[in-house]
């Protein structure tokens, strides 16, 4: 007897959830300071559940506790939140512009965040009225989104083709500004700029996780509640309108959601590509193009993918850490090309 599609999707989401928990514990036990898997699990549980006996019996050192709870766990959680946000933003963008190759960075949002962050690094937060780097990056992403929105309008309506062209052109312009600021700044700032632009969660703190996590939770719920409308938009604007969808308003809301997800993520994790392009396609291949099933798999799959990428980024070339943007491109590009060659990719909605 065939398994109901909804049950199969729930099972897949459960398996991905188990994978996320496993990667979190493996990441918590991996690093220069030796910490066993069991000790890492004890530390995590001890902080989540107070008054655990092993937290005070001397079996765990203060250095182990700080390494696991203050450094490894927050960076892994932030990687998961960033991956889920970028994957969801990619899925949203592909519906908004009806282009299977669309992803968050196509609108120049990442480039705008890069300009904001580079301004904070080059001139210092004091020159920007005390605005910290993460806020400067988010403000840059917001400004880029507004500009793309204005440029993409044609007689008061957002045209998908103009949206892509405006995003590409604006992204190129903002990248040129970023490059100019980079080559004209002092030498000690160049490494910070490049490391941010290539993406990293190495300096993650629990306070940094709050804003992108809240954005992800709220927007994921809102977008999933609109799954039927997203399915209707796949059939084209006229068919979606006939089905009762306000296409113009929905496209604006989706654009805003994708920009907010991308801006909140880039502000704390830098530029990380390919997640929003590959993961939605993989989700479609696994569960089909119905957004009621595809979106949960996309969100969880994006989290697992970037958590694994972060684990590899700090272990493959120890003690050097590979920026996440490099690793996701190296892994994502060949994988995406392989997916495009599969017949199942076509059935899953890649073309």
C-alpha cells in the first residue's frame, strides 16, 4: 500500500530533524579542545535543564563548558537559522519571479548588506552614528530592497523580468562600491571585509541569533499559510487571478519576506551563496512542487545543509577556517549541475 504523501513528508521532515540534532551534537564535541560526544551532550543538557549533577561534580572542566556552550553551540545554531532562512528566501524568490534559477542574491540584497557592512568596517561604527556592523549590513540590505522595488515597477505593477534585471544591475553597482571601498581602505581592514563578504558564523553569540530566528519563525509560518496561493502562482498570473489570488499584492509581500530573510541573515553571517538555489530544488525532487510539502522540507533541509557546511568549514583545514561562502559554492555548484542532468530533476520542477 502506497504511503500517503503527507505522511511521507512528515517522515522526511522527522529524519532531517534527527540529522539536525545529530550535527549539533557532533559540532559541539568537535574542536581543538578535546570534548567527547557524551560530555558535549551533558553540557548541552545541563544548560537546558538546571541542577544536573554532572555540572557541579568536577567531571567537566570550565574550559570544556565554555568551548561547547559559548562558542560551538551558538555558531551551529546560527548556521542552521541562516541556512533555513536562505533556503526559504530562495523558494519564495523562485515563485515571485517564476524563474527556477532565482535565489536571494539575484535582487542585490546581499550586495546592499555588503556595502553597509564594509562602510562600518572601513569607517568604524562611530563614523556611522554608533551603528554596529550587523545593523549597518541590515540597513544596507533594506535600502537595496527599496531601490529594486522602485526600479522594478512598471505602471505601478512589479514585473518579474524587470525585477531580475534591476536586481542584477543594482547588485553589480553595489559590488563595485564594495570593491572600491575594499581596495582603498587600510590593509588591516581588508581581511575583515573579505571574511564578512565570504560568509562566516565563527563569531556567533546567542544574542545574534534572536533577530534572524524570530524573522525566520514568523515568515515561515506566514508563507506556509499561503501555500495554496503560491501553488496558484505557479500556473501564471492570469490563472492565479482567476483562482482568487491578488497576484500584485502577493508578489510585493513575497518580495518583502525574501528581502527580510536575506537581510537578517547576511547581517549576522555575511555573504553565503547557493543555499537558496540548491535546497529548494532538492526539496522539489524529494516531495514535489506542492508548497504545502515543499516548504517544510526546504526550511529544514537548508538548516541541515549549512550546519554541515559550518562543521566542515572548521575541520577540513584546521587550524584555518574556510569561509562558508567558499565551501557552499564548491559543494553546491557541482551538486546543482548533477541535479540538472537528472531526468527526475525535470519532473521535480527544475526546468
